[in-house]
């Protein structure tokens, strides 16, 4: 984040993410589809991880973004064809993807820190 270009790119990506989340959630709520707000939010987060992964040079974020997007779609489909709430799928599996990505990135950062000393 010390690089001005990275800060600017991050700000743009997060700004677009916030607007997309808000507009999508409002639209789904107004349309009476509030159970699909959780998959929508997860899809937006997953999609925004892809450019952030490239911006920060982390293939792990790109893969996490793709996995989160897939979980979001699976949650929406599951909710449409069964009695399982879309938020149950997106929350459980999206959370696992996020925790796994965080653990991998933390491990990578710690190993880099140990090597730098």
C-alpha cells in the first residue's frame, strides 16, 4: 500500500465493490428476493478479489476470488432448487474459502519474513 498506484487501484476496486453490493442488495430486497442477498454479496467480493490479486501480485487472491464466485453461484442455485437457504451455503463454504486463503497468505508472509532476517 506504500505505492500510490496500488492505493489508487485498491480504492477504485473497493469503491466499485461497495456500490455493487449496495445496489444489488437493494434491488434484490425490493424484488422480494432477499434470501439471495448473501450470494450476491459473496459474488461481488469474489469478483473483486481477482483484480486485487493481480494488483497485489497474489495468485492466491485470484484463486480465492474464483472459488468464492463459484460458491456464490452454487449457493444461489441450491436455494433455487431446494429448501436449503442460499445464505447457509454461501456462509459456510465462503467462510471456509476465506479462512483457507487467509491461512495460506499468512503462512506465505511469515515465511518471507523469516527468510528476510
